[in-house]
C-alpha cells in the first residue's frame, strides 16, 4: 500500500507565497509522476502542475510562471512553490501520485488567498 501525506498551505494575502509538500511512503517500486490538483466548491479538480520521474514539468495556464513544482526522488517527495498568489488560487490542493501503476491521492490542503 502507498500513502501520500501533504503538509503546508494556509492563509496568505494576495501577492504572497506559500509552499506545499507531499511525501509518498509505503511499498514504492516505481514512482512514475506526481502532480498537484486544485478544487473549489462546485467544481471538479483541476490539475495545476505535474512532474514526471524524468523531471519533466507542465503547468496549467492559470499558474504558469507563478508556481513551481519539484521533486526529491530520494525522498519520494514533491513540492509546490506558489508565488504571486491571487484570490482565485484559493481552494483545496490535492497531491496525486502514479505509483506502482496505481493512482493515489493525498488528504488535501486548504490554501486561502485573501486580504
């Protein structure tokens, strides 16, 4: 079994920065890719950033240039650095991992951008 544990998030003013981290643990044979999704009430989850085991990254148009995803393969941990935050970045952020051929999700972290 594989578990994803998130940390970080919180409340920040517009223009501020926050970071999230997600550590994968358990019986990990191969970690193919990890990603961060964002969900607001009434909407489906939106993928905002993804990183592969080859360190290839991609971002949604809404966060490109402001967010940065990175991964420490030795620690099976993915990070999301969020800069220049806007009120529309508010939501619950979920970590996703494609591990051992299966889909796994973190518990979700609230990010609120408000003055």
